[in-house]
């Protein structure tokens, strides 16, 4: 379906919009080689298809004779499949103070286990309010104990780091 002048927003130039004198034709049903733009457009008209510029960066530009709408559809379909295969990793946050009790700590560990089993990363914070900043070493011990308790489900991706009035550590799920 030859389309001589179509207002387009696409990234490929087609048919009369190709501004080169010579093009390199590639494809299945055509003789590969370098042709003048007029001959290439005539081939596409004869076949009832479009001349699409595939690679404009080389000299002469690479063109293919194909159905442009079908080509766009297949590209969109490939992008969608690629996007579906990607895994999005969320980061969940758990925070507690340096003097957290044993039972409260176990509740936080259960939450972290649930997040790690789902495949999320966990950022564990110990926050220091007011004068509790003097217990930095106690906070670090709590974080390391937390990592030890949860080692069955996740591994430490980043060791405890102090940032302002908070100390944090990042846990990642274990690869199965």
C-alpha cells in the first residue's frame, strides 16, 4: 500500500520522504543492492508496499520494502513482550528505634521476610530521636542482628550506613 505523502510522527522515513539519491535495498523478496531512490520507490509501488528507511546513518541509507503499518505493529508487539519480561523490583522500608523490644523486632522480621519472599528489596532503618544518637553502636548491633535473623530469606546488599539521624542497611532477596 504505497503512501506517497503522509504526515507522520514515526521515527522512520518512508517512500517520498527519504531524501537520499541512492539507497541500499535489503529484504527477502527483492534483489539486494544499491539502487536509485526512483527505482526503489518504483519497486515498492509494483509490490504494493512501502519503502522504509531502516538505517539512515550509513551511506547509502538502508531501506526495506514492506508493509509499514504491519512493521509498526510488530515493533510495538516486540516492545510489549520485552517490557513484560522485565522484573520491577520494589524497595520496602522498615524502621525502628535503637531500643526496640524483642517481640516488636520479631514482628518487623516477619514483615521483612514477607517482602523478601515477594521479591522486594528491604531498606531497614534505625532512627535516632533526640539524645538517642549516642546509641549508634546499639543501632548498628540491632541492624546486624536483624540481618542475621533474616539470612534465610535475604542477603545484605549494603552494610549499615549512617545518614543524618538514621542508620540504614539494604537487604536483597536470595536468588533461588
